[in-house]
C-alpha cells in the first residue's frame, strides 16, 4: 500500500488499489472526489485488506515510509521431558510419545532405526505391519506411535522427526521385556547345619502378580504342614513379587535342588548344600584347589629358575 499526499488529499496504495484517506488541511472545504470512500467504510476496508502495505506521510521528497508485516510463527520445539524411553511387556501395547510445541504447518514422522523404516507421517501409517498405528488428537502437542502386541524384536531406537530445514530429531529407546524369575544367591547356596535356610524367589516384569507360587524340593512339592516342621513361606506382591521360603534348623536331608514355580512365568531353581562342618570352598571348588596348588608349584619353580639365571649373569 502506498499513501501519497496530493494537492487535494493523502492517497494510500495497497497492491493495485488507490484509496483517498482525507483532503489536505488547506483544501478541507473542497468537495471530495466521487471515488472517495466514507471514513468508516475506508477504515474497515483497510483493516480487512490482505498483504503487505506501506504508508507514506509528508509532502514532496520528505516522506516517511511505514511498513506493516505479520511476524513469523515461533519454530517447532520438542519437549524431551514428555518424550522419554519406554519399557514395555511382551505381547502388550507400547506407547511412544513425542511432544512437539508449535508444529504449525510442519509434519511429525516416526522412523524405526533398525531398518531405517518410515512408520508414520502425521496421522498416516506407512507400514504393512498392522501392529503399528499413528495417533494424534486435534489441539494436542502429542504425536504417538502405538505398537500392539509388542515383541522383543521391536526393541531398539525410534526417531521422532519434524520436517524443518534441517530436520529436528528426537530419539526414544524401546525395551521390550518378558516376565522373569530368579532366586537370590543362586545357582548354589551353602548353609551350615542347624541354621535357617532362606530362599527368596523374585518375579519381575510380570503384567500382574502371579496368583500363586509353590516350591519343590527334589521335584516334590514342599508341604508346609509336614512332619518336618519349621517350614514357612512369605509372599509379597507388587511390581516385584517375592516368595521367601524359610526352613529352620537345616539338616543334611534338606540338601538338594529347590524350584520356585510362579503361576504365570517360567520357574527358577537353586541347589542347596547343607554343610556338616565342611568348608564350603572345598565343596564348591575342590578341583580348583588342586589347580591352585599346581599353579603355586609352577610359580615357585619359575622363581627358582629366575634366581639361578640372575646368579649366572652376575
């Protein structure tokens, strides 16, 4: 838009249109040109006119130019605090979230780094694997990659990419785990005769706590009310479920293999040795003791040979 002041009025030009703003003060009583707009209509038309305009004020060569432009939108910005690594259970659903502020007219894509495979662009999914799905809601800053029935092979790095120049990327690691059972202190435990056997079985990464956990001793289910007596089991359920088997006044017949059997995952086992005055190292590393003695003799022979060689050189 250009506004120029003539002998009769100040003129504004916006694109190819010419608008008369008002007459010059010295010609205030002169009649307005027929093509002049009423002041209110002109003001509304000016506010609604699109594009970039500029106004010139003053007379002759002394004219000030003012530009009116729309400021650019803020650039996209990733929020890493809401786009963190994910641990998911096998056969369940994994949700990978990428929070991006000020997306504007840019697009957000998900890429699997294992094979550089483009999975999603915006709300569209570009993979034949129907377990993957792009999710996004209007007026939301979250761009979600949803993986149904996730498998351990899906573990790895995933890239959330924004189509700026150059692209903005954020990487999220997916770790897919399966329920796991283990016994603390395994695979072998040595217990002194007369002491208490304390076996603790841990179940982790389970989608829900097991309904029950039972113990076997040498392939036989342990009876807590048997004539043996002194047998107690304590179970604590939660994100980690533990089952502690306590056997008081250990005796040699308590030696053997113990199995922890949760209802919803694979079992774990440990071998218990009840010692009757023996040294546990002798039982665990009997062969190693012979190897250690042989190694000591070899070292002494080598030192003697070095001493003789040193004496000869002197």
